[in-house]
């Protein structure tokens, strides 16, 4: 059971590879400024990358999940921050709208997430609920035909670029026995009254990727803001979105690892010690070989999960397997790359140093490695 990668998908990935490599001179300044250049986002929209997972009927390219995974890998092999932004926009925000949005919701929001004028955001995590996301405390109370939302969300990606945020909030009291009941997804315009975007977080890596807190104070939205089934948003929107999002994170991890190893390999060929290139030394060659084998294994796991999703088959376990293996592999590969380059790999001037910092987040967001193990075990041991 191998995923098919067609000529069109390869061509799209190669075009994105060329585009991403052209951005390399701008990465350091953008990372220092802590934001993605607006023209880069617009260009991704023009190229169709921001709408590639959206069906043609809704104005997108209608590309497969396999193609999206390949594109995310190519972006991450050059710039992890950009890959994260594209992954959240196309994988979770647009994906949730495509799966659960009404015709009106799609017409209103999808064009603004595809054309490069903005990027979608997904607000689930709260100060008191991370891995235990079902115990979120944000509330939604009826207000005539609409709703009033209150709460605080943490670690929201793309928030400063988002025209709309998918917010998970609780309708009714928390049931301790069934905490997921009552959770509902809402489409909240970023410019709605009562919405406050807090200062951007200062992170170890992914500096140009926006991560901010969202504060909701008596935010009023209409009845049409409800995305998906009322009271059933935890499974239908949040968990379904995260299943697909984990494939995107796995693809990012593959790209980050590959990018780091490519740079380390080039360095090993030109760096001379003891009268010859360090690539001649077995300890260097074997470390790079092992890491590259793991990169290729992680890619196959990632493409398998994407292929199953494209085929409409269950993929929850396979997505968690891909994310678990790929993200932990990226830690090992980044370490190998830094070690190969020695002191130079540890310096901020080295792209490998940035890859090592960026790789660290992949085992945490959209479900930690520990959560992935729980998901895999639950699927394997289900009665």
C-alpha cells in the first residue's frame, strides 16, 4: 500500500521548492523581525499554494493531501516558519471550513484565506487546557439569535494575519464525565468587538511564525457563525482538524530534517580536517547515512497517512504514527547536522542552528509525542 505521487504533484512540489529557495536571502531578517513578509504570503496565494487543498468547486486547486504534504516538506526544508503558517491555514482552517462549513460560510471566508490577503487561525488551547483540550473553559452563551463568547486562548498560530479565527467554546456547563460534550466551533472575525490579540509569544524557534494569545470579552457573533454541529465541535471540528494537521506537522518535520542534513552534507564535503574532507571519515558518513534513512522512512509514513485520508479511509492512527516518528526523527537529524558542522553549526549565522530550534516545536504542537502514543495505543488496543 504505497501512496501514488503523480507527475502534477511532483511538478507543484518542485515549483514550490524553487520559490522557497529564492526566499533564502530574506529569512534571517524576517526571523529577526518576527513576522512573515506580506508580499510572500500574497505570492503564495497567487501561486495557488494557499488554496491547494480547497476543492475546485470552492475556488481552490483541489490538490490531494499527498501533494500538500510534499509542498509542506519543500517549504520546511528552507523555512520552517513559513511551512507552519501554510500548514495551519490549509490543513486546519480551510480544511475545517471545507468539511463543515455551510455554502455561505465558504463563500465568505475561503477566498480571503486563499488569495494571500490573510491566513486562517485555529484557537483551541487555553491556559488551563493543553493536551487535555476537552476541558476548555471558554464559553458561548445564546444572545437572541446569536451568541456571546468569553474566554482566553493560548498559542494561536497565524493570529495576527487572520481575518477569521475558528474558536472552540463551550455551550452550557462542563460535564466532568463527558467534558467534550457542548464544545462548539465558531467563526469569529478578528475585527469583531471584544476581540483582543495579545503580544506575540517569544519562542525558542519558528520566530517568523506568529504565535499569540486571543482574548474574547463579550464577543457577539451571529447564528451563522456556528461551524459544524452544535455541541459536537470537539470531535467533528477540533479532533478531525488535528488528525489532518498532524500529517502537516509530520511533513514539516521531514522537511526540516532534510534541509538540515542537506546543509550538513554540503559542509562535510568542503570542510577539511587532518588533510582531507570530513566526509571521508566513517563516523561522519555513517551518521549522515543513518539520519537520511530515517528521513525517507518518515516521509513514507507521512505520505501513507495523506494517501489514506485522500482515499476516504480511516487515518487517525497512521497520522499519529507519522507525526510521532517524523518529529522525533527531526530532533535526531538536527542534532546530527549540528554535530557534523561542529562550532559552525552552533552559530546563529548557520541555517542549521535555526533548523535545530525549529525542529524542537514539532514534538509539541498539535498533540505532543506523548499524546500521539496514547492515540496509537488506543487504536491498537480497541476492543
